[in-house]
C-alpha cells in the first residue's frame, strides 16, 4: 500500500516544520490496509522536526518507510550568485512578451546594493527565490520602512520585485515567506507591489499590457493579478498613466487658462540649473515633500534618497524639461520630465558590454539620440498656490518647449485615482488614460 499525506493538514509540521513549501509524507507500507490506519494528530513530534521514536517503533510493525518529498523551496538570497539569479529571473518570465523592456543589469545591482542604496540607512529588506526541482520559478522582496509607519501611524510592510510563473501555489509560498519576514519586524499588514517605497517603482499593471513601460514604471504579465488576489489580497489604491497623443491640442486648451492666471499672479518659471544640480535637487525635495504630504502612500524623500535619485537621472535630465516655478523668492512648484530611456534599453538586453566590448553602450547611445518620447514623472505645487495656475503654466511650458518644439510625445504618470483635480485637468487638455496600476493590501494572519 502506498499513501501520501499532504502538509496542508494542520498537524503536518511534526514531519517537516522547517520547510516553507508544500510537502508530502510518502508512506510505503507492507500490510493489509484494514490493519493500518495513520492519523497525523496521533503522531508525536520529536526534536528538530524528527518523528518521535515511539512512533517509529509502532510503525515498524507494518514495515513503514517514510520520506519527505519536496518539490518547492523558498530560500533567502545570501550571495552574489543568488542576487544575480534574482535579477535575471524576469528574462524567463518575459521571453515572449514584446512589450517588456529588459532592465539594465548594472542598475539593478546598484538598486539592490545594501551598502550603497540609501533606503537601507533607515529601512530594511530581504530577497527570496522560489525553486521547483532546483529551477527558479519565482522571486519576491519583503521590505520594511519605519519612516512610512511613523508618518502614517500604521504597521505595514511591503512586498515588491514580484515575479512568478503562472502557478498559484508558488506565488502563495512566496507571499507566505515575505509575510514571515515582516512578522519578524513586528508588522501586521502587507502591501504591494512596492519596491522599497512609493518613491520608487510600485504598483501592478492591471490594464494596458500591450504598451511598453516607460522609465521607472512597472510591467508585468496579466496573470499576476490572479496570483495576488487568489492569496487574499484586495485593492488598496489604483493609479493612472496618461498619454499625450496630441500636444498641439493640449497647448491650445492651456494657453487661455494660463493667460488668465498670469494676469492675477506673478509666477516666474525657469529651467533647472544643472550646473548647480545639488542645490536644485534640494529645492525639488522641499517642494515634493510639501506638495505630496497629504497624498495616499506618501513618504518623504530623505536627503540621501534624493541625492541617489538625482545621480540616477542626471544623465537623462534636460534643463528645459525640468522647470521650477517661483513666486517672489519662494519655490512653489516644479515639473520633471525626462526622455524615456526605455526606448533605447529595449535594444541592449540589459547589458552594456558583450565579451568585454562596449557593444550595448554603443547601441544605447545610438538609440538614445533618437528618442522622441518622454515621461512626465512629477508635477507638484504646494497647497496654498494650487489655485494660482502654477500647474497649468508648468504643463503648458513643457508641452510647448519639449513636445511641440522638439517633436516629443509622452506619458504623464502616475496619478491617484481619487486625485480628481489633476485627473479632470489632464482629461480637459486632451490626455488619454491608457494604463491602470494597482496596489494591494492584506492583513497578515
């Protein structure tokens, strides 16, 4: 007689309590089935997950041979080799997805570098890989941001960098492992996908899969939503991405609005000063932390995080695409728009060099010079000046100088679903909502 006992049984942990994956107890029994009946609640646990000696002696009467048979293993990334495997796993998931843009591998290494990324000065994170029969089938990051919880008086941890084959069981074990790590930090709720915090790439794409992701936005397979919801996650918040298909139409609608506001307010709009980028970065951080402070999911950029982001975007920033609005000597708003480097990254498969030769770098520079799409990453105005037309003036300047004059089209993202003022404004100037992203939440049990 051969029998199996699945570890979904509440007492299965007496067999293999240290294993994070579905496991079966395989019983090979040489006996009359009528003489043999095994019930897990009657099994006494021994030390370190071993079966107690008295059970083994009892089972010996029936010539029982037992094994723990495991197909799935969840392990924490603890070496450079595992980190590299973590980074390269998406190539397996998106091999046949024409919309996917391979990330730059060297940039991903920097993002996950605990010694250099500023998030780790105040927060913590761990990476996990799922293997089935030795083959990587999923990955996840769990992260804990004390700054967010202190600001919102919450007790939330996050999951991010989630990639998985279309298998609910694999996804469930990854979520369980992330939750276990977060419980160790004292957290009671989990939210995501969020890579560290909402200041970085976050949210799951739930429509618009046919469109490639722009710089610093997410892309994923359509089935990811089912993997997340089947584990018990529910919607926390939706975000929208907008496309400026006809900049000239938008400018025509904005000009009379901007003119009326200019007659009432003296607003100076200037290009960012890249020669003093450190000081400009400080001003942008000051405006950002004031303008976004009441937004859902907001967490302030630390000074170190803003410096890190400035360094990451420095090679892409064009002065005319980064505008600061001032009333008197007070910075009151800004707009940050960058060429969509993902257009070029599509052609180099994540690598700047091949066999030591800078082939990828040469391709990147070639395609970068031909980019004609941009992403408007941020538009912020401090609260007391939001009815002074600052946003309208900033957007008009970008549309006229960046889009019409230079021949760019592009995306504005991400806007919160309940930010009715900005969403109605974008619709009014002709922007089209073409993608929706979602962040999920779940109370950990």
